[in-house]
C-alpha cells in the first residue's frame, strides 16, 4: 500500500469516527473546554506546561493567544492540557480557516493511556463546530510515537516547509508541520499538493 493510500485510509477512519458532544471521558478522566480558565486550574496548567516544555519560552515565535484551553481533569487534578487557536490564512490566493493545537502535554504518570488522544479528539470536535477548514500543529515528525499519536485523529505530515512571522517581524521557516481535515478535505488536498510553503501568519501559535 502506498503512503498516499495509508494517509487516505487514516483520514477516512477519522471522518467516520467523528462525533459531536461537549464532554468526553477517558476512564476516570474528564475532558473539559474552558474559554476562560479558573484561577485554580490556571496555576495547574502553568505548572504542567513548564514540566512538559521547560521554562524556556521562545517569545518571538510563540506569542499567539489561544481562544480556549482543553483540560483533562481527574478528581480535580489537571493531568493533561492543550491550547486551541484559530486564524485565517491565505494559501495561493485562497482564504482558509485554521484551527491549531499548541502546548499539548500530559502529566508524566498519565502518559500512554489515551489522555492526549482524548484531548485531540475533543479539540477536533470543537474545530468542526466552528466550521474550520483544516487543523494544523507542529511536532517532532522524526519521532514515530508523535506521528502515531496525531495520525489517530487524522493528521498527516505537511510534507513541505511552513513559514510564519515572529513578534519582531523576522520570518521563520520550519519543516515539522502536520495537517488534518476538519470541514474541507478538498482544501487539505489543495495545501498538501501545492508546491509553495504554507504561510500560517503571525506566530507559530
């Protein structure tokens, strides 16, 4: 089976499994969406993100404000988080609505039990309810575990560079993007098959 066929099969599997509901559960873990974080959760989220990504923040690259947070909560403790972003971009003179995932991380002792997958699935449902065309994220595409994780919810490697401008105005070029269809398979194919880099605008989330 060709790589293109495998990608198409993954995408079809995700589309067939697409469900709409506001709260998903992964065992005893509840996935909840917050447009504004309660202070108690905000403290836990900041600590968890620092544990997952360290104190180093590349402010010139990562400065976008999320429209929501998704939290995995178990008995009042935040054990997983991802931030949701949205923006309009233009690719080859076509305007696209894009949903983005950022800062996806899970508490160490709760990894590899489906928490991250549950967060991603809930995020994709929210993107669908907002009628986004596609979803975008960046990850270590040389790590098979990361590829498997994101492929579970329909993502495929972008297969080419993407660009964005930093807060300073400096333009960055990266090669670690992944994309997934939300409402438009045609626009996803249009992006992946196009030769030019994908410009995602200001900031890499």
